[in-house]
């Protein structure tokens, strides 16, 4: 996982001059931002989904599976028949820790995506070749963020699947916060973030990203640059020790029990 250098000055939580900026391997056709501090996790995402080259759709990239809240990037390229929620539901069962649930989910995702890709290869060779072509960067990485409140502590898990270049095989990696990630507050990017990065780097002063308006502004930078692949509504969810709530809901998301 590539990590950019940390910004050095510290003024207060969730100022861009304080947080560790963590752009993951890029999965195209989306922009998603995950904020994490010791007592708060925020998930923000655009709503554009691309199925192949000719099937654009608008759908919610923030969703709930029982009491786990998630955002995902990259799965749309493998078709509507695969539901990420199934892997989360299976991964977060039985007795275990949050870290073990995330690890289980990563294994399930890897197996199911590999199976899905093999099935596509068998039934539609041209679509399969288009998907795995070297020019198709979006096929190389799939990302999932899951968040859950555990005994009053908001927890964040990042799962990343990356193609090995051998057949239909992927490798998986996980990051757990708090745990294997930095103890400092952080911001994770999925998908397009090249307009966000210089905006942050050239600010000349701390920029607050704690508010929904700030996150909305950042994602709209990428909408302006990639309107065919990134578009509104922009949905933003906050998870704290008290539970989950929408900070901004474009109208196409619905979480049971979350106002």
C-alpha cells in the first residue's frame, strides 16, 4: 500500500495540516473519502456506478449490513450479480474480533471475485479481455471500507484486493483502525483523488474536513474532472460511539434505523 508523506504541523483534529493522508491504489470510476479519528469515522462517496463501458447507473455506494457500514470501489466492473453485502454478512458472523471479521471478509471477497472473473471468462470472452487489459487500470484493484461501533469504539477496516497478473488471482491486504494503522487521525481515498491532492497540498493553511460541506467540496473537485465516472448525489455517513447518522444524504440511500 502506497502512503504519501505525513503533513507535519498539528493544530487540531481533522485539519488537513494534521492528518495522515493515505491514498490507496487507485480504482477508477468513483471518488470516496474515509475520515478516521479516535472517536469518529466518516464515510463519503459519490453515486456513479459503471457496468462495463455502456451501462452507467446511479446507486448508493454507502450501505449497511446489519450493524456494519460500508463503502466500496471497483466491484461494479464485475457485474451486478455479485453483491458485496453477502461477503460482509458472511465475514461478520460467529465469535471473533473486529480484526478477524475484516480478515474473514477479505478472504471471502478474494474467493468470490476470483470465481466471478473465471465465470465471466467462460461466458463472455470479449468482455473479459476488455476488463483485464493492461489499459484498464480499474480492473486491478478493488477496495472496501467497513466501519462498526464495538463497545462504544468506532472501528474502521480497509480491505484491498489487487490483481497478481497471474490468471484470475488476486492478493488481499487489510488495515485496522485502531490497530495496524497509524494512531493519528487519517484520511483514506478510494478512486480518483488527483484533484483533491493538490488542493490539499497547496492550501497554505489548515483546511477543515470535519464538515459535510468540506467533504462535498472535495468530491465535487473530482466530479468536475471526471463527470462521466464520478457524479452526485454525494452521500456522507458519520459513525461514533453513539451510532450512525447521515450528515448528507442525496436521496438514494436508505439505512434501516438511521435518520
